[in-house]
């Protein structure tokens, strides 16, 4: 935090209307860790638009859901030696030397003029999760189904260590246009006991979270235009928000990503994040490719998701007086 307050000029340079040139990563650890091999490219499963059902005819009763899902899970071969920390709400992966996937040159060249309005009847959902535990209840399905009755939704999913059968079963009848799956056991030499910033949350899970968002956003960026609002969230989405608020957001262009909380309470602020493909891609890129630099800025944070709120303010040029309001609350 002191680094931020003592370097005001550095934080005012990166404005939304300027091209972003990621700085060279800074290694903060005293000892040099062995480089982590890049992740195998995700298994991409493109589900055609014709793959849909009449949602009113789906037999998706809660009593049957857990029974059928557990039957599918038992059929999956899972490495019994795989150590997974019990922190399902925070994901992460170390990728300092990971090969950067190609991104549209629009992100690093001339600024893009954002649309003044967004489609009234369409919503993209960038959905990610680490565990099938959050699919053991029908809450997420019912939430997405209720959305689909109000507007056209397109769902992009990235997950880890999960069978495609589980995804197909749970999201049946919904417009899932892209599914990406990776296995965490492909990632060697990860210290799962290391924590992010000054918190007790796993750095490994934190990186898994940003890797999930990054890979699915690559697909969204290639397929979608700038006139669709994106709801970026986890399997355990916070449902306590008014969907009708999206109608108000459609009237003007996004100058930064939108959160449902303000600086007075930033616990869980990242669930969900609302933006368009330009603003979300910029925020996700920052954490995915430059986590060491971000860690330097927010190393004292005990609530890591608070860094997402403040970094969103910083990279989109919020007035400096408001940029780090209440930041002392989240630092030790």
C-alpha cells in the first residue's frame, strides 16, 4: 500500500484511452523457482447452437439431480494422490513463463471506441469453477434458466478436473456455446501451500481462477462483438443482485468494469464482475500476465479480491483521490 501512495504519478499514467504495454514481470521472491511449464491447451468442445432443449420439458428435479450427478462422478478416474486445498472459492495457477496465447491486436494497438449502447436482449456469461461441488445443487441451473426466459444468454465455461458428462448433464437445455476443460495434474512443481498477498488463500487457486477467465475470454473475444454485456462469475455465483440493473447499464458505454459492492465492503467483490469484452479482457490480462507486478502493489492485502476492485480503478484511470478509497481496510 505504501508503494501505491508513494508513487502517485505511476498510477496516473495508465489511462483507459491509451494502449496497454505490459511491463516486464518482476520476480519478487528471494529464491528463483523453477519455471512452470505452460498448460496444455484446453480441450475445446464447441456445442452447436442446435444443441438445445425445450427448458419447459426438462425433467430436472432436485431429488433426482444429486443421485444422477453422483453416479456420473463415480465413473471418473481421479488420481488419489492429487492434493487439492480446501478453498473452493479462490482459484489460482503460477504462470510466469507461460506462453501467451494470441490475442486480437486491437488490445495492444490503437484504442477501440466502445459502443454507446448494448443489446437489450442478450447477455454473455463467462462461467468458471474448480469443483463439481457447486453443481451438486440446482441453484445455479435455476438462476441461468430464469435468465434465459428474460433474454438470450450465451454461456462460456472453463473448468478443471471435471468430466464433460457432468457439464452436459448439469447445463442441459441452456445455450452453452463453448466448454474448455483442463487438468490440474498437468501442472508440476506447484507449491499449493503458498498464499496470495498477505492472505491465507492459496496462490495456486488464485492462478487457476485467472487462467480460467483468461482462456474463456479468448474465445469470447474472437466470437463476440463489443455490444453485448458480459457477466463474469463463478459456479457459486452471488445471486443477491437485481437482474433488472442490467437494463440501466445498457444505456451508456462501459468506461471500467462494474462491481456490485463499493469500497466499504470488498469481500467477495469479484463475484460477479460486469463489463464488456474490452473492459473485462483488459482486467483479466493484467492479473493473468502481470501477477508479480500486481503482487508488488497489493502485497499487504489480507483480502485478495479487494485488489481486483482497486486495480480496475487504476487501469481505467479513475480519479486518484477516489482510486484507493478505504484501501487501509484491506491491508495489514
